[in-house]
C-alpha cells in the first residue's frame, strides 16, 4: 500500500523471546499496491481513524466549551438530515427517470408489435438499448471510471479503512446517478440498489468535507468534520440511506449498513443512521403521493411502489416446511455457483479492460446487443396464453406495464414471457410476486426466464457502467422460486407468488450471505409480517449451505479487485507467528529535532505515511520512542516554514505559528505533495522541532505478540500504523511499524510459504510416513477447500 513505513530489525532475540518460526525472510513491502477501483487500476492508501493526540489536539480539546460541543452534536444531526433528504431526492429522480425512459422505449416497441412491424420493433428496441448502454459506458470510462460496477465493494472497503482515489468524489456521484439511469433503462440485467448505496455514500462524503474554500463554504462549524472518523460515520449513514431509497426499506437500510457495510459500529451511530433512513422514508412517501396523482409521466407500478406487492393473508402448515427447506438448499447451491461464475467473468473482464478504454466500451456494447437479441427473440419460443376471464387488469396489456403483454399473440391472448421481459426489472418482480396469478405463467416460461436472468446478470455486471446486483439476484431468485412452486403445484398450500418471494430470499441469502437485513428488506418490500418465519428459515438454510463453498459475493469482488480488506477473524496460521515474523524494512526514523534537509529527503525517497519519532542525547539519556508523526503533518510544517536556526525545542511558540486547522484532514483530492514545496539551500540546513506535532500516545505492541492478537487490535481500533517495540529495553526503541499490508494473507504466506494450509497438511502426512500420489493430492486440496466453512471461523 502506498502509505506506511514497514518495520525492520537486525538484532537476534534472546532464547526466551525466539518466535515459533525462527527462520525469517526479509523483504521490502510494496509501496505501490494497487486495486481495481470501478474499472480502473489505482494506487490505494489507508485512512487515519486513530486520533493524533499531539499538543495541538490537546490544546484544541481543552479550548472547547459547551457551545462548541453543542455545535458539533447539532451539525452531526443536521448533516444526517441533509444526507437523508438528498439521497431520497436522488433515489426518486433515479426511479422516475428509469420508469419514463424505459416506458417510452417499451410503449414504442409495443405499438410497432401491434402494427406487426416486427423488424422495426426489434431495431427500435435494440438500438435504443445500445445507445443507452453506450452513453453509460462512455461517461463512466472517460469521466469517472470509479463509478463502474455496484460501488458496494468500494464503499465497504472504505468503511474498513481503505482509501481509493475518486470513489466518493462529486464527479463519481454525477456519473453514478446518470450512468445508473441509462444502464437500468437499457434493459441490461443490472440493478439500482448498489449504485444507490454508492450514491448515498458519495453524498455523505461530500457533506463531511468540512467545507470548501473554493466554493466559499468555510463556516467554522464545519471544521469539526475534517477527520476520517466523522466522515466514516457519515458515509455509513449514507450507505444505509441508499438502501432505504432503493427499496423504501428504512429499517432494512440500517441493518444492511450494520450487517454488511460497517466495520465499526456503536449505539450513537445506530441512532443517526436510523434518523437518516427515517428522513428518506418520509420524503419518498410524500413524493410518491405526488406520482399517484398522475403527475410523473410513465411512472409505473414498479419501482418505489413495489412496497405493496404481496399483501394477501398467508396460510401455511407443517407440510409446507420441506419445500421451503428445499428452496433454501437450492438457493444456497445456486448462490455459491453464481458467485463462482461471477468471479471468473470479472477476472476475464479485468484482463480485457487492461488493454484500454476502447475494449471496455466494446465489451459493454457487445453485451447490450447480445441482451437485446436474447430478450426480443426468446418470447417467440413460448406459446401464447388465453386471457383469463377473471383478470384484475386489462388483457392483453396495452401501454406501459402490466402482467399481460400481447407481443406477437392474436387478440384475446398474451405472451407470458414477454410480460416479464418487456418491463423494467421492478415490474418483472412485481409480476412474479403478484397474488392470484398461479395460472398466468407456463413452466417452460419460468425455466427460460430463470436461465436467461442467471446468465445475463453475470455477464452484465462487469461492464464499464454503474450496475448493481441486488435487483438481478431478486429477479433470478423469484423466477426459480416460482418455477419450484409450479412443480409442487397443488401438493402445497403456498401460492406461486409466495414461492417467488421465498426463492428471491434464498438466492439473496446464497449469494450475499446476509440474514437479518435481507429478512427485514424483503418484509418491507412485501408489506406482510406473516412471511417472517418462512423467510427466516429459507435465509438461514441458504446461507449455511452456500458458506460451505465460497464467500459473500461482495467479499469475493473485493478480493478480485485487490482491496486489502481486514476480516473480523484471524486465520489459524497467524497464531503460529509473532509480529516480528512479518515486519520488513528498512525503517525510516525521525528525531525529535530534525534537520529540514533530512525530512525532505525522507519524504522524497519514500511513500510512507507514518514515521516514528525518537529522542536521543542530549534530549534523552538513552534512545527512547517519543511518538509517531504523519506524512501530511510533516508537509504542513514544511509549507509554513517555521524553521529554527539551532536545534532547540520550540515550546509554546508553536501555538503562535500554527493552529489545529493546519493539521486537519484535507478534502477529497486535496492532498499536498512534497514536490510542490520549494526550499532554499539555507532553509534545508535549518531545523524543525517535531515534538509539539507528534502523536505522543500511539498504539504499540511488543515484538513477541501473537500476530492474530495484533490483527484484532489493529482492526477493532481502526488503526493505520501499529508500532512494534522490543520486549527487552536494552535494544533499539522501536522495531518497526505494522500496517494493513502486513496482515494480508498474500504477504504473510509469501514470507512463510510453509504455512499455506495445503502444504502444512501435506507436511504433517509426510511426517507420519504417508506418501500421496497426484490423484490423492488433488482430492486433499478439494477436501481442504470444502472444509473452509465460514460459519465457525476461529
């Protein structure tokens, strides 16, 4: 990671402090670690969630009175209100635009089909889809590549402490909103929920910038938020608001942020996130009331009005439990297989994307053309159905949306597959969930629609355009759930619409591995609490089955993208190592009073973001660790040029030259660089007193601490640097620094390849005198993969 100072040690341990692995391999940490952010490869850094308790922080904290504390608390709640308001407006605008753009496209295509101008209808349908996809791909590729994809993996990594350039910028926000509208309207099997989470996080991050001098927003109340800790809390509230706006599920949004997104949580954050989603729900309710009066154009019955899709009384018995359990098992298997295929496709896309922007756009256009041909051609394969005499709406449907699309059928008939395809994804879900429609769809239609959705959702996700996974997974799960319901038929008491709801829940659980939040989101979507026991059972079963094969889809995507995400648990092999076994060097140190030229040299020759500060004679009888100073703070000192002619301590004069605002975190993209500072030869020979600006109480561990314990401390506290000090005081004051990179399995197993689970098991068998042939080795590897169940991780 292009950020942190790796540790180094040259002395040998005494016999009592020799770690379990005495043979050490020394290597230099990569200072150019990168990840795939959206559709581009970018360098990544870590966030500073730790409070730098230097003299300026202490002075600023002591100076705060009751008025400043009130301002801080009031601004937190005010910003949450503003986040909820703006996210709800973005969500409403997103749905309104999609429903109208897609509605116009479907109405024109349907009219041409009614006039039997089939080729012209195909051209209009495919060319409009291609134009919308091309527009989304172009603005994403050229304006903000970070806006590609769902955005949930990027935001989740950010909340874990990974900072990637551009993921929360205003440019990304605009492209995410506009590109998501175009992509969803283009009949690609992509969703809006993931982009809405990213949109909400972008809005929250922009509000948490602490003001902007460029735009004249320098209100002193905003200065309280110029740190990563408060911005992290606001982004968490923004992600919750995104789900609330996508599904009108305020409680589900809070639980989604808690269960899936946030790495750190506390009760105060729970209250503010709940307040934010409540604001979203209220504003959306008011805006939808306006649309119900017919003032929103072609705004259909899907989208935000999907809230009441299933409100009938549900009656089920003990005999219905086995089919529900079977749905959960099938959902777990299909969900894990879906994740496996998605990862393979993303890896292929990443290889193609490396060749340039043209290839990214070409893939998007190819997928659009393939999708249009498939969606327009498949309805011709199914037979027409007679309109039911007791239909609750016009049959066949003429116009924007409905359950009974005529397509190529004669009068009085409808095409059930076209009723699902020639609608937005939200309307397709509504049709699948709808009650009293057990005879509407054919068995072959459900099978064709399920296979189509399963394949298209995998190939559509990786293109260079904003694309979510939530809605495609719901559509796919609902189609196979209804298919299972049709197979069971009259043997059960559950309707086909209810099987569709349970199928969607099982596929969501099998792919995304969430339980509580998904359960509440589905309940808020269906508006029926009677579904709770069945949904709970199907989610638990599907997650349990899927965990036996692979991980959460968002975790897998983060791994493919290369984000150094810290898991909640430590791998078993980490307990065999001490922190001294993974640190590498060389270590860059600063003295309490350092020559300006030395500081400039260190900053120009390294990309580290943290440097230990030590005191030596005459300021201390023996070398002692004083604290840790950040790269940004050193650059701020050089910019002010408050240099000393002699190496003496600055003392109280430091408060006259500097203020706490000088060391506050900069806004997005506003990072000072050492190359921008010009110093004369005379200034390079002067000195800087680093004591007032150094964090004098950094987190430290002894070099014999278990690496597993160090990981738990590092993640739970939200650190960027963890200093390693010697257990024996006679040695150097600091051994090194542990950073996020040092806890990555790739780094650890690269230093100690013998700890790899496969090799370790083979070594144990060899020690017992058991020799394996190649076939047995393959079986052993397969069993090892299957045994890595994530339910009972240590």
